[in-house]
DNA sequence: CGACCTGTTGATTTAGATCAACTTACGTGG
DNA sequence: CCACGTAAGTTGATCTAAATCAACAGGTCG
């Protein structure tokens, strides 16, 4: 049985904006169904198009681009609430691939109904554009991190970001959150080698700032980690964002 | 005297999508006026909000983020047709700053009318979201470049991109385009030091792939430069994109 | 049990950063 | 008209953060 948008467990979280009854009714119609996918399944392919758009309901994945020689760049980590396929929906094709890291449940939308969304529900279109702007903002931050920060700062930045995102989603258990990725994924996200990422993680562990093992990330002192990453203790994540 | 949207010299270019008479009429009303700004003027500030949104009509500038220690990351180069202030218009604040590099003419829009745009002109809202998706796609590409490419590939990639963008805007004169930036700007865009950027430019010059001097970039063989950058001779730029 | 995947650690190499001069070009003011 | 200051570009010498290479350990799965 699929979850009705009315009962969406995600939307109840304070990190998401409330939705009017009318909007909810529309989303219910817009949603084609749900899809459960396995660990390590490709969802969208770079350069291709897709008749479907998705919102991650549960589980985690990642967005990535890969070059001809096999080099891979992780663009972002996909967490519950993330919208997938905007580029496919608007432009001809995706600029990156999306794949699952754990088992995931996805809300499935019909790409061709996207235009209807703009036409009949401007507040939903506004929300969608907002999400695009949030992603753009994040990518700018990531670009700064790859371009100007040291390995230690990069790793601290990424772990802090993930910790914050997972926390506002209510997935934190005291000082720890689930983090089912491999070190290789983090390395590919930060433009570092696997070996150096591993050594940098060891340093942060020794400093008592972040302990990532067994698929869980422990951050006893987020402010300390923020200082290590040389970022102002983020508050941007506080503002509720839309959910599609 | 300000240019009427009907007579917009930019929109006539084939790289932009055509607009219906109705859309044009709306844009005319949406546009508050024009603004001519001088070289080196800040347009939007990171972390702040703005009552106005802009489209670059002529001139060049750049988007950048800077860290507390003065480190600067150039996010993208601003060319005619670029929309400025999306983040300010939707979220609370800008994630990056925008400043002019040459004298620029900007079309000025009222931020508070943005909602009206979504409500009454869905095809314009669609166009705006499309632009956001284009930017997101570009940033993904940039992230890949900073994370996984060598200095030579980075510089080649950036110069090729600029050459292509300026070419479709009709600003190319045979094999050369105007490029009024400093080497420091390019270095800050690519996450390289100024000195190394300079040396890398010298290599590309010696290889006969790109010659950038006196504010002009000469690219005798774009395909060769693309090969040097290790990118498939881009065709994505061929598809017309919307203009706001 | 052996193959494979992920993580860990040490030794060595290298791409690019940093440091330091020096050159042009372009004002600006005496 | 020239002295001076400043901004951009260029080049060589040196240093270092991170890559690469290599080996091994613990888990898991067929």
C-alpha cells in the first residue's frame, strides 16, 4: 500500500513547509505511485531522459557524474525529501546520474504532468523552483569547498553538512546519525583520494570531532566540527524548505 | 531611453527561445527599468537580500563567494542573458555575490512581482525554473572539473566554455571573443593559484590551443581545445534556452 | 575455504602552492 | 614631461599537501 500525501511522514517534520489542503489534493493526483528500489540501483542516468520524476521518501543515495576514464565525481548525497529529475523534466537530459546506496522508497511523478503543475498550481511551481535554488546554493558551497579548502576542512565540512541534514530530518539519535556510504563515496565527493580521505578521517577521529564507523557518524560537538570546517555554525538549514 | 522587451537585441539571437506576444507584454510590465553600472561594482551581496532582480543585458561580471580569510571562489562568469538574484527572490538570501567586471546594463525587475509571474504566467515561471536547472547543470560540471581534472584540463575547460557561451551570443569575431577578466579571476574559478594558472595558460598558448591576451581570447581550434579539456565537443549549448 | 570488498597504514612521488623577482602598462600629480 | 605608485602579467626556485603505490586486516558471501 502506498502512503497518501496527506499522511506523508516526511511532511510532518518542521523542516518542511506546510501545505494547503488544495496543494495536498493536487500532489495526491500528481503522484503516480511509489517505487521501492534495492541497494545500488541506478535511478536516473547522466545524459538520458526519464518519463518519471521522483521524490526520495526514505533511504539514501547519491548524485554523481563520471568522466570517460572512469573518474567519478559525487555531486551530492540524496536524502529523504530530495527531488530527483528536475533537469530531465525541464531540459532535454540529466546532467548527472542518481543511484541508490541503501534500499529506497521513491514517490513517482509523471514528467508530462509537470507542465500542468506550473499551469494550475503556481505555489507548487514556486516550491519546485525554490528547491532548485536551494540545490544551486549548495553546489556553490561545494564548489568553494573543493576550490579553496584543505582536506581536513573538506571532510569536516561534508560530515557536518550530512549531520545537519540528517538531524533536521529527525534521523539523529543523540549525537549520531546513520551514514551508510563508503569512504570512496566521500572521497569522490570531495575531490580527494581514498587513501587521503581515510587518513583525514583518522585525524578527525583522534581530535574527537567526528567518528564515522559501522555506517554511523558520531558528532559529539557540532560547533567544534564547524570550527574545524571553517564555516559559521550554519543556520541556513533552519528555514523550512518546500517538499514536492 | 530603455530598450523595450519587444526590441530586445538579445532575444533575437537563436540561442534564446522565442517568446509569445503575451509573454512579451508581461515582461514589459515586469521590467521596472534599466540600470547602467560601472566597472567593479557590487550588484548582489552574499548573505543579503535584494528588492530587485536583474537580467544582464550587456557587459560581463562574475558570481563569487568569499571565506572569512579572504579566500575567493568564483562560481561562474556572468554574461549577457544571465538572470541574477534567483536565490534572493526565493530563499531568504543570496548564496553568493555578483559584481560587474566591465560596465554593464541590467534589466531591473521587482522582486515582489515574482509571485505574480508564477501566478499569472506559468510559461515564464517554467522558463525561470529552466534557467535554474541550467545553472545547476553547469555547477555540476564545474564541480567535476575542480574535483577530478588536472590544471591543464581545468583551464582548457573554462576557456572552451567561455568561448562557446560568447560565441552563441554572437560576440565572436572569427576565432576570438572578448574576455575582459584577470588571470586571478580564472584562477579563483578553477581552484588554482594565480602563478600556476599563468604557467598553464602559457602551455596552452605554446600548444596553439588558446591565446588569451589584451582582453581577447583566441581559439583557432575549438575541437582541439575540447580534446585537451577531455570533454565531448559540447552540443548541450546548442539547445536554445529561455531568457527572462 | 577462498575471493572480494572495505578499511587501514607506511613509503615514495608529484602536481601544484608558495616565495621572490622583475616587467609592462597605466595613471596621477608635481 | 618625468617621477612615482599601483595593478597585471611573467618566470624561476623551493616547498608541501595530497596522490600514488604497496601491503595487509577484518568481514561477508558464494
